[in-house]
């Protein structure tokens, strides 16, 4: 109005066009703002509902306790799922907001992206359910087997054969439980990946897990050969050590003048002989284990090394 009063039409005409376009577009901006407001209200309400339900079910505490995760290091599942629901609502409302603004160039790719995401959600949900159920089953079986082995006194066996340091604090029962836990989770992960139906990702991962799963019997057999050989070798080594010590083998080198009495804490000739027997037993066990794993070249190499050492 000021420029019109001055009669400067060169300025008033573009300004009037700009204002007319702005006022024509204002309802669209208000409509988009209203949709964003509705999306924010719905998202906030749903996030609060999901958070309350999961908190009431004590999901974080139960999953953390089952998984053995320390509270300081754990990521709250309740907050993660609540935030996921919150932003999912905004994602669903996004095409409507863009449509209200009549941004056709952006609307089409965004609409296609949202449709793909919403179409993929059932696959993600199915995979998550398979993974969670499989994980719970694996944890339950692990605890049952571990407690059963503890009850029958399986943890005393490593002390008798002298392999307590190898197993660590968890003992034989905990080690067997963890191995069983891993065996159960492998097919569960394969099923969860197949449920996603992303061939570019799931096919290589499934092939890798299937290869591992097919190799597990040989790995288990090789591990059993090594473990049993070590236990048998320790028993035989202990018998030979005691036998040689009983017949006076420890004094033989002193009588021959080849050495003096061993220092306190040092190894006696009989214990070194027993240790040598254990090494020989483990050499043969490693040859058999590498053969079971299909490492024929390594098995031949160890066999040749064994022959060389014997010479």
C-alpha cells in the first residue's frame, strides 16, 4: 500500500504476486503443521503406552538377568522400542505431510520408501520373534544342563584329571552348557535370517552358518578326541611318574653321577618322563583331530614331525 501510494508499480506488482502466492500456500502449510501436530500427539501417546507396558512387564530386568548383562552396560530395551514406535508414527505421517504441501517430486520416492518399510515390518517382527524365542529356549536348556551337571558332580572330574586351569571358573558344567547354548543358537539365527527374506544379506550369512553347522560334528569330534586324549594322557603320565618314582628312577642319574638332587620345586626325572608321555599322547591326538577336521596336509606335517622327533 505504501508503494502504491507513491505510484511505484515496478515494486508493487512483484510484491503483490509474492504475497498472493504466499497466502494461497498458507493453508497448505497450516494443514501440514496440523498433520505434524497430530503425528506428534499420536507418537507421544503410543510411546508412553509402550513404555508403560514394557516397564510393567519388567522386560529390561528379565532380559538383562537372563542374558547376564550388567545393568550399567545394558541398553534399555524399553526405551529403544518406545523410541522406535515414536519415530515410526512420524514416518507413517510423512507422506501425508508432503501431500498436504503438494511436494510431488519428494512425495513419490518417500511414499515408495514408506511402503517398502511397512511391507518389510512383518519380516522383521517374525525374525525378532524367532530370535527371542530361540534365545530363551537356548538359555533355559543351558541352565538346565549346567545345573544337572553340577548336581551329578561333573565339576569334580577336571580336578581329578588336572584340567581345572583350562576350563577356568565356569568349570566343566559351564563349558558344556555354553557349547550347547551355541549349538542351539546357530540354527535359530539361520531361521531368523531366512525370515528377513533379504537375499543379498541372508543368503551369504545363511550359507556361512550352514557351513559352520555342517562342520560342527567334526569340530565336536576333534574336541572330544583332544579332551579325552588329554585326560587319558594325564592319567597315564601320573601312573608312569608314580611308578618310576617308586622304583627309584629319580635317584638313577645321581647314582650315575650325571646330576645332583633336584632343587626344591624343580621337576624330578620321573615327572619329566610322565610329561614326555603326555606330549607324545597329545601329538597322536592332534594328528587324529586334524584328520577329522579335514586338514590332511597339517595332519601329514604333524605326523612327519612326530617321526622326526622320535629319531
